[in-house]
């Protein structure tokens, strides 16, 4: 099986089959990244992200893997869309602005259990950069070093943001859940996050 870098090089040279293979390899993860952060146009954002990837293939640093580079592009696409959606001319700041601030209310995942609904809502209630950090950490199981590439930050800063993101998530859950549900979710946050990821899927 060809590696991501080889597939990207072949795609940028005109091999559409290589492009399709790379697209399908990472589609689910990139779809999940956008899902729940924007109310519509997810497919368009996914397509734009992959097109930007192949257009910028020659800019991929030798010491950076395709996957975190792709997520970095997706992050920039998301920020651009959220800036467009900001109501009343408000300034968008990914460390201060949540999806609920931009869109008005969090999207729902059909037929999910109460804990999953609460976790999803809590994720969308924290500032976007912290939401991204947690999703990359739990959903995509990225180490801090790879998240640092996506966010273009030092690894130490990313580790601090992971800790802060968990604190913010706990606060957001506490505002929505009973003490019992809160403690149950926080105690096994990694497992609940993976269940939520599986619920999101391609729905």
C-alpha cells in the first residue's frame, strides 16, 4: 500500500486514481472535523480542503506528514467559513468564539443517548481552538507533536491547551448535566469521545 506522501506526489502529477485513494483514506476524519462546527456545506468544505492539499503539495515540508498538514488546511478552511458566518459583524477569535456563538445553536446527532448529546453540546460550547484540540486528541488520536503541526504552535503550548480544553469541557458539561452524568462522562472521557466520533461518522 502506497504511503500518503507518495499518493500526494502522484496526484499532483496528474494521477487521479492516487488522488481518489488519498481522498478515501482521509475522508472520514476530515468530514468529522467539519461536522458539528458548521450547519451546512460540509461536503463543500471537505472538497475544498482536498483540492487545497493537492494545490499545495509542493509546499509540504519534508519533516511533516500529510495527515497533520491536511488537518491544518481544514482548520484554515473552517476559520474562513466561521468568519463568514459571524453575525452582527462580530470579530471571530477561535480562542474566544464557540460554534454556538456563530451559528446560534449546536447541531444534534440523531437518536444519540443523553450523555452523547451533552458531550456534543459541551464540545460545541467551548472556543473553537479548544474544540479542535480535543477532537484531534481524542477522535483522531493525534499526539501533541502532530497537533502542534495542525495548529502551527510549539508542542509545549499544545500540551497546555489540551489541559485547558479538558477544563473548559468539564465546565461546559457541568452547566448541562447532572452531577452523576458529569462525573461518569469525565471519568471515562476518552471512551465517550470515541463513541461520539462513531456516532458522527458520515451522518
